[in-house]
């Protein structure tokens, strides 16, 4: 083992076990099901509040981290809640509340993730807020691995871990 490589710092690929709990105690995400999360430190691959709190931790170390919305998924934006006309949707798609949608911003061409909040006779109410917007997040984290990133990972700005989707 090379001790120099075992501390979380920029350009290192970090593996964490974690449990994410909301303020009311509800567990909303955990590495227990799919195994540890692997990410590239210092490149904004994970939320800023978590990335900052993990910096400097060692392999094997555990920590409880509380992240406020401004350093997580942002405050809830009431303007993100809007009514779209029915003819904006394809007839052949069966729409249901809670369904995830990929919208495209007409000005920027950027893809926006949204979900259907409500189906009304005059249109579809969609919510573009992240489902964790406005939430204070409580993480229980254990560092289970740290390694230097590969050149390709640094170029892409994310870890190329096994078992994770590779988006470009
Ligand atoms: Zn990549």
C-alpha cells in the first residue's frame, strides 16, 4: 500500500459507502443496494457540500455530514412548477403523475429533467425542480477506496468506475 494515495484530494477517484437520510429520518438513497459510489474528487461530479466535506478524509474513515440545500440540489424554485399545454406532448405517450420527462430548453437547447406533478384538463403541470430541492441532506459516509484518476477520467471530469453508467 502506498500511504500517499489514501487521502481524498483533488484528481483522486474516491469510493464511498453512504446512506442518505432526509431531516425527517427517511432513508432516500444508500450504497447498500448497488455497492459503493465511485466519483472523481474536485470536478463537481457530486454535490459541492459533500465534496468539500470529504476532502482530506482517509480510507476507512467514517463521517456524518449535513448538507444544506444551497450546497446540495438548491432551494425549491416555484417557477420550476409550470403548466404545459396538452399538445406539447405526443398523443401516443400515456402520461401519468410522477412520470419523468426530458424537456429541452428552447433558448439554450439544454436538456432539463422534469417530472409530471399533475394532469389537468387544461394541460400538464410539470416540475423541473430536482426531487431533493429544498432538502437538507444527512449523509453517513465511509471512505472505502482512493486512487489516482486515469488521464481519461481527468479529461472527462468523472470516474470510470465499474458498474456505473458512462454518460457523455
Ligand atoms: Zn468518461
